[in-house]
């Protein structure tokens, strides 16, 4: 089993989900798809693997530690960019939008698709693939490489730090420069320059 510490490097292995905040306090779920880098400030936490598991259990409302969850945001999940590889069997953006819409209703099951509508989180995914060009964010005109994060799903109603238990807030990597509503691509190579500290009260 992979151990997350200051020596960890992205590559084939376990998919890691971590949590981020932009300069306006919006919360994002960051899915590295094995290849996305993690901020050094996060990797410096002792037993961060265990703590990220705790955060994920809270997000999915499966926690034995936290029994109170935020009220349903009753919002909408909007598709932004999407993985060419993951959706390689679809014929059009409209088809992907229909797929997301059918699975992201706020009164439905809590899944990754409905995290924006129920929880108010942005969802970013890492570009995956075993060779250059195998995967890329559809809808983005610039250059991306394996490991870069792209904005996959956007909420209409936004979560804030008040939606996160005090015991988990210090696990959120904070950027003082990013605006998740405008920044659709996060370069994996620049992750330490963009996320410089953890949330502190």
C-alpha cells in the first residue's frame, strides 16, 4: 500500500482524493487519478493517508467520527471540462452533459456527479493516460499534460469552510491566487507554488 509522505511522487498506484480552497473560500475535491501532484504542505502532515480517509468518509457521509453533515445545498452540477479518455465512447458534449444531468440531481444518490449539487464542491480531476495525448480535457484549447488538474464539475451553490468540521479543516490546502470559478486548469508542476499553506482558523 502506498504511503503518503514528503518523499511520495505521483505515478501508477492508488487514486488519491484531497481537498483544496481558493482565495475566495470555495472548496474543491481534487482527484489526482494517480498522476496529479499533491502539495508539499499536505504531504508534510504525519499520517496524512489516515486523515484524508477521515475527510473522505465525512464527504460521503460514512463517518463514524462525525455524525452531523451540512444541509443539502439543493443546487445544480454543471459540466465544465471532461476527460477525453474516460468519455471516449461518447459522441458529443451533449451526450456527456445528459449523462451528468441524469446522475447529479440534488434529490438523488450522493455520488461524485452530485457532489456539486448536494455538497456545493467543485470537482477537479487529474489528466490520466500512459502516453502523451492519450487523455486531455475536452473543451480546453490550451496545452495540458498528464497530472494537470482540470475543472470537471462546478456547483451553482457553493460550500464554505463552515461546512467542514473543525477537526478536518487543517487538511485543506489553500491557494491565495486561484479562483476556482475562473481557473479551469491547475498545472501539476506548479502545485507547490499555488497551494502554499493549509487552512488555519
